C-alpha cells in the first residue's frame, strides 16, 4: 500500500476547498466528521494500488520494447504532436534524427522556448519531480545522466511503487514480428504484467492478415468459409492460451457498424465473440479512432471522430452472453455511452482514453459516470507507452478523481448518509480495478437480456 502523510493529501487537491460550515447547517453530521470524510477519501485515492487495465508497456523480458527514460518521455507521440506545432522542420527531417536529437529539439521547443503547460509536457515534469530530479535547472544532459545510472529491473519497481500500480495489462499483438518471436520462445513472466490479445490487423486488415495466418499454419482463405472461421478461432485460442490473455481488444473507427456484412462485423460474430464466450473472456472495444489523419506524424497522426453507439448497443443486446469492455475517444460520445451502460449489464466502461485523458475531460467524465453508473465502472487507465509515464498519469488522475469523490461523498453526507471509511476504501478499490476484475471473472451463467425493443424499463 502507498503511504502518504495526511499533509500530502492536500496536494492531491485539484479543485478549491469545500465550505463545511454550510454543509453542517443542513444535516446531522458534524463539521469534524465532514472534514474527516474528505481526508479519508483523499487517503483512499492516494494509497489504493491500481490495476492499470490498458497500457502499451511490456514485461521487461521484451527488452527494448519496454520504453523508459527521459528521451522516451520526450519523444512520446503526444509530445511529438505538440512539438510539431513549433518545430520549423519537416516530418521527414525530424524522423531522420536520432532519438536524442529529437528529444533535444522537443525540449527546446516545448520546455524552454514555451512553458510546458500541456498535459503531456506537465506529465514529464511530474514524473521527474516524483523521481526526485530538479528539472527546474532546465539541464537536460544532467537529467539524461541520472537516468543512465539506472538498471531497468530496478527502475521498473521504482516506477510501479511511485505510481501505486499493482498490476498492469499490456497490449499484445501476434502481428508484431518482434513481439511474436519472444512469445514463441517463451520467457518467465513478471508478476505485475498481464496480457491482452490485440486483434486490430485481424478485424481491420483481413486481406493482409490472411497470408500471415496461412504462413503460421492456419488454413484460412479470404472468404469466411466455415473452415476459415474454425481456423481463425484456433488462432485466437492458441494466442489466448500462449499469453494467458485477460481479454481480447480492438480499436475501431467512427464508422464501425454492427451488425453488418463487413469482414470486421462478420469475423466478430462468427469467430471473436464465440471464442470469448468459450473462454469466458471480455471483448474490449475502443471506439472512434481515425487512424492516419496526418500520416507524416506516424503514431502522433491519429485523430478522433464520434462513433455510432447504436452499433455498440446492438453488440450488447444481440450477444447477451458476451462481456464488453468499452472506452470511446470522442468527448461527445461520453454521455450516450454512460446511458448505454445503464441498459446493458454486460457492458463495462473503462478509462479516459487518449485525447480525453486531460483534466478537463477526466473531471467531466468521472462526474458523469458516477452520477449515472455509481461505482460500476473502471475510472481510469494510463495507456502508458513509456514506463515512467505511469507515475504522472496516475498522479494527475488521482488528484482529479479525489476531488470528484470528495464532492460526491459530501453530497451523500448532506442527505444524512454517513459513508464509513471502510465503505470509501471499498468503493475506491472497485473504481481502481475491483469492478474490472469482477466483470472479467468467468460468469456462472449468461446475463439474460431481453431482446432488442423491450419496453425500455432499462436497468
Ligand atoms: O489504439 C490504442 O490502444 C491507442 O491507445 C493508441 O495506441 C494511441 O496511440 C495511444 O497510445 N493512445 O494513448
Ligand atoms: Zn492504447
């Protein structure tokens, strides 16, 4: 458990303080108890270990695939996108530079020539500060020297401890040639790293995936014949077992339709969803990403668009024995997604994904979800690509979540309902991965849902 003295808890503040005198006038709970509730909420949020349900980090056994250190932090694609708004050079020239040269340019542009007020830049500084470095000297070579003295095994444990992350889920793709070879050779797993089977190439580039599956001895053809479906399911089963996948995952464009005659929808219906039912695994959908809006920016070049929530409703209603983990990228979809989650117990919402992972939207989404779903969702994931990022992504989010939860528990207290410390700790554990674990665990029976078009009484 993280241990933070109460005085540090105030640092978790994201919004202004609360007027207890006014609260005390309206109910039976004393002012001192109200103040204690705030401290208990901040303590619980600050010290509850999280299960980080979606990252792009790798078990240290993957060697260079696990990114860490100041240059990796500075060339993170979120930061690169912001740097290009100031850098006077072409994408081609930038990508031709070494990582160190790229990092130097980014440091100058976003930290020295302009104040690093963006979430991604502030995150770099939060991380350096938490590690005990004085970035205020603005001495990048000295910072680099500090990182050079670490061994990754030790640094990994330090980052997990500072972030308060107990376990994290990787994003694992058999279609990544480097990663596939390491899985096939086998390795001793780090206990904090769990796996998720990412299948974007299978669902979104089926015609390119077919020859690769065939090369791996799966007898598939471009036509979705029964034999091809069976062989695709064998591929999913082999990799589910090999990596001990906690769930399957795909990111989908705004135009994703279900049901549909597309290869994506047909493969979902005939292969992926039956496989998930057989193995009791959730299917995670990340909806609304527009890949390659500006291809020259590479990973930084993806955009966002509103997704069609009706397709998600159809998936949940027509596959009641499947479990769906969902996060969506467009801010304008967030309210409708919460309403959809109220209709389908087999739909579990997680995290503030990518462009929504900024204080303004985290605050709004967390309030909306608590107000519509209670604690039946997973409040955040880091999506970290660089190990050190878990420090800032979780510190920034904990501060916002703490403020929102203080407000919600004080609003409870105003009704005369006094949340106990045990109840507060239970709820925070739930929001930080507890409900996710319960949702992922094999269900004894399918969640029976009425067919589409029921009388709308909802859940
Ligand atoms: O598709 C995804 O999982 C996204 O999270 C992308 O990897 C994206 O590049 C990202 O890192 N977002 O945070
Ligand atoms: Zn991701």
